[in-house]
């Protein structure tokens, strides 16, 4: 049995997320097909994170295992798999890994990036959320910095039927907002993420930037106290602006 570590980038616009599903086209499904065609045997695949439909990745990490009589050199295998993948999925790196390496369990933190555009863009529509209203980025940044530390994100998550009873406590290593011209970029690094957590945080931050809610109300949500006036689920930001940017390991 051989184990490889793969790093991939992909445009998630045409896919129903990373995780394989019946009757749906997924990134993992395309990777499995390409790898099994290249190797001629069944492979075991697992990713570091389950990106949702329409969400992109700059550096998704996966492990792949297969039993081979004649292993291919890693770079040859990478080129062969890439030649069989759609143009919007690319294996950036493929390297041998320890037999027990696990892309999800061994990850220490994951970093997500969300891009907001404050103007209409002709070229980046699939990769941003265009917010037409004026945003107070300073207020948004102040709130984003309070995300650091250990918090109960129950108000920011969607119920995941595959994880009943999941803890809503998350340790956030870093969070903040940067501006680059007309782009407002939110980044968040954490031990793990709850379903739709980042998109709901971004949605609330935009409401805050529009002046539609107070800082105290944001802190209330961060303390796990729901507010009937704040419809967080309805404010979920579009998938188009979200990227899995980095997965860190020991």
C-alpha cells in the first residue's frame, strides 16, 4: 500500500462541493476517476475539508492510498492525473507520505479566505461577492478581530445532518480583514469549521458594515446568544467568494 499527499486548487463553480455524492458532480469524484484511470486500480481518498457547492480552493490537501505492483514516479503520476482532470481542477503537488498520514485528522488548522468586491467586476464575478452598498470596513475589522480565541459559534452554523450532536466550540487562531483597492478580504484560521460558519460570519460582518446592526449585537452572537432580530441564516454570504486557502500540519 502506497500513500501520497496531494495539494490541489480548484474552481468550485461547476461542482456540488468536494465530497462525493450520488447523482452529483464533485471535485473528489473527478479526482478519484482521474487517479483510478491513471493507476488502473481503486484508490482510497480523503480531503482535509469538505468545501460546499460553489466554494473554491487554493490549497486543498488530500491523501490517496493504493496498492500497486509498479509505482509511478510522483511527478509522472501528477502530470498523468492532471491530464485526465477537468481544466478547473489541478493537482499542484503530489508527494509520498507516511503510511498513516491522514489529510483531515492530522491537520492542525485550516484557513479560509472570503473576497468581497465593493464594485461590479467584469472578470471576477465567480470569485467575489459584490456588495453594492457602502461598507464601514473599520467597523467590520473591529468585529473580525474579536473572533480570535475560543468561542461558541452555535449562532453561525447550519445543522449538519452527518454530524449529530457536534460541538459548536471552535478555537480561532487568527481572523481579520484587509483591503486591496476595491477588494475587502476576510481571513480566518481555526482548528476546524462548522457547516456554513464562515459564510454566515461574513454575512453578519457585511450587515455590520452597512450599519444595520450594532457591535454589541455581534458580540452577543459570538457568545452563543441568539437574537430574534438578527436572521443570521438568511444573511449567509454567497459561496462564490469563499476559498479554502491553506491547511497546516505539524
